[in-house]
């Protein structure tokens, strides 16, 4: 978390202390606990990790998925707000509202996880059992790993803040790390998380061992460590708790937390996910800012490509819209962080890169079969890798994958026409550059 955030927090604390009403001085918000003094027993430890999930929900309920979609060929701008047009045109200023919200929201999440990691081990409450303490810590390490992974693939190497920002001195002297160093930290946190997290139970909206293994598979894929990516994807695929559900649309229509989900973030009527609003037309109460591209609509409606995945769209003509987020009345759609389909496609790509072509095709065909699409006709290594890229684009059309896939494979130039690699990373917010002398801007901005 950056200096400007801490300064605002200190100012807010002064304002709160000046409030005369004793009631407000005594009440502590459930998800905004003052870290060093508040995590003191079992109940506040539990509240702290829920607060960390709440931070994660915050950046996954709009800003971060938007960065992974509107920047690509699958989704186009259809509204009036300039911050979305800038993303659609890949002409992003350093004060773009969406990139700023995502970047700063991720660091807030990291700071919350840091507080759990720092203070939960100090709790002496006998009601906090060793098993529960380990689970809470494992979840915090996992969330920090995911947060740094999301920063790295969006902004490159970043400042690694591993202690809670209790005062300004904690922030001094932390330079930006390299991309490899940032990914090394993600790996270290995932190793800790896997050791501490419980074996998978029934819940799918809190991290467990398979979530750590799945994220590790994704991390190894991004680092082109093909054998490791295959190994960790296999561990999750072999867990009978997870399976490709059919029909395709059943994973995103209520009830949620199907066998498809390795991890999803749950929302409720009291903690809403209003992301649907950006996708639905005004006739259905939405803004219709994010719109499926004509090319994507054609692919989804082609039985040989989209198959049953045309259930991702509704409407006709110029009014086709995305319905992945569909609980318009209650705004309780989950954020889909990791689905088992991704593990099949991770393993398929890792196997293809290792020249295990028949095995790669088998994994690819498993995803295609679930969507009622015929087996792939690709037989060469290059053909299979392209087929897997194409399948990812359709399978995760409105999830935060396409942009990051094209950047990691260095295909953003060929597919999107963005040949200047400087613009494959998002800009560091101008406010952060101004407030912290240790942070430097990405080239080109």
C-alpha cells in the first residue's frame, strides 16, 4: 500500500477521533479493523481474513476483469465514459480510472493480507485452534500470492511490500522488483499457502489446497515452466471434487459453486457484485458499456466453434449482450477466479510445448466436448498451440484471461495490432508516482 493511502488513513483516524459521539468511537467495522491492536483473539482473526477476502472481491467485481476483456478483440466499448474508451483503444493515460482502481485495490488487498500474516500468529486465544490458525494464514498467503500475480501480469515487476503499513517508515526504500522477482514472491507465498491450507472440503469460495495448486499451475504456465505447469494442473484435475459441468451455462447460473469451480468469490444481497450492469442493455437496467464484438458473436454462434457456449450471449442484431453475470435482480454473481476448464487448457498447452501432442489434444478435446464442439483437427505442435489459444478465447470470453494470454505469449501484436511492447503493460497510477519516490513508471507512459 502506497504513501498516499496511509496519509489518507491517518487523516481519517484524526477525523474519527474528533467525533464527539461515543457510539462511533466504540464501534469497530467488521472488515476495517485497525491491524496491530485489533487482531487479538479468535473472532477478530476471523474478521480480519473475511476483510481480506472483501478487498479481493473489490477489485475482482469490476476493475480487474474489465482490464482483461475490453482491451481485447472479444469485447468493445459501447458507452459514454472515456475511461472505458481509453482501454478499448489501448491508449491508456496514467490517471485512467479503471487501471488506478485495480492497481490501488490490489495493494489494499495485499496490505490486508500482510496484517493477517503479521498478527494472527501472535493471537493466544485458546478458541483459535492450530488448524483454524493455519487455515487463516494459508488463505492470507494465497490471497497475497494472487494479488502479486495479478499485479505482475498487468504492470510487470512491482514493489514487494510484505509488512503491514502501520506507519510511513515501512514504505521507505522499497524499489520496484523485476518481473522474475515478483513471480518468485508469488511462488514463495503459494508454497506457504499449500502447506497451511486444508485439504478440499465442500466450500468453493475460500482457498484450499487445490486453489493453491491451480494458481501455481497458472504461474508456471506464465513462466514457461511447462513440466511444472503440467504437474500442478494434473494434481487439480485428478481431484474428483472438480469436473467439467454440462451444459456449459450451468456453471454461471444459480445455484453457484458447482463442481466446475476451483475458486470463486461469493457475493450476497448485502455484499453485491454489480458487474452485470456494465454488460446489460438499458432495457434490462444496465449501462451496456461492455459489448461482445461482432467477431466474437459470430464465433459463439458457430456450432463448430462456440457450441453450447452461445449461452454466454443474449439479444440479437446490434443489441447482443453478455450474460455471464446474470443475477440482475440481486447482483449476487460470483467472480470466477479459477475453473477446472482452465486447468485442462493449462495442461494442454504445457503438454503441447513439451511435444506431447496426443495428450495435449486429449485435454483440449475434453473442454471442447463439454461445449458440444467436435474434436480438434490440429495435429502439429504449432497447430495445437494455436487451437488452445483459440479455445481459451472462447471458453473464457468474458473472464479476465484474453488480454493476459496474448501478452504472455507475445501475441498481442499479431492479434490486436499493439506492436509497441511498452503498451503490453498498464501504467503505474500518476498519483503513486507522485507520492512515492521509490516507484518508477513503466516505459512509454
